[in-house]
C-alpha cells in the first residue's frame, strides 16, 4: 500500500494492487447463451480494500485477456463488482453462479458488463478486456470490500461442461486508488 498526500491539501490517497499474477482462474466455462439471467460468471481477479466508508472514491484500472480456441463464435463479457466476499460470484444480484446458483449474491455493480464476440481459431480469437472506472462508495457499504473482475463466456452452441476459453496467465492487472477525503 502506498499513501500519498497532496501538499497543502487534506486529501488522503491509498493505493492497492492485486498480487501478480492477478488471474485467479485459468479458464472460463463456455455455456449455451440464452436471454435472461442465466449467465455463468467466473471471478477472474480481485483486490481487497480495507476500511471503506460511504463517499470514498475508487479509481480502478484493470485488464485481462482470454483466448477462444473453441470451434465457434462466443460472446465475451466482464465487469467490476464491489463485494464483501473473497470467492465465487458474490456481487451479482439476481444472476446465477458458476454451476447451480447457490453462491451468495451480495455487493454492488461498479461497471456495466461490456462485451464483444470472439471468433474461432485463426481469426480474432484473442479477447482483451480493459475495465476502468471511478466509483463512489454508496451509503450502506463500509468495512473491507473486494473490487472484483467478473466475467462470462457464452455461445449459441451447447457444450459439455469441459468446454472453456483460456484466461491468459500473467497478462492482467487490477489497481485501485482510494480517495478517502
């Protein structure tokens, strides 16, 4: 953690960075896409931010990369979530977890979930996801919280559960500056 204070100011900044490599998983399962809330999310990376208070301002910079070696087009999406837990897909209200939807769902969305399509081998099969945000901690949230990257991959084809895209190791980062003014 690095602490900095601007000269002549009472602003206090703390800096947190996920340990390298930031990737918590090596794959993201590819599931059959359907409209609704049945995305199967995977927590890709996170960093713990202690002692948050309502009104704290988070400046977040992050990035990770996947490779689609499946033989079909897939949708790739990810977003940032503020969550009190250190595992699973907590933070995704009204959405299923990786398998059966039994994991807790607490937390707040920091960003929407942008996404795009990745083609099969030999074409555009690498996907990079930069996620950046400035987020004000809302009322009712305090204490230690994780800033987490959540992602999903889906397609029009049905795959056995063993089908997945690769999360490229050593390609990501997750950094958070906290303004506690």
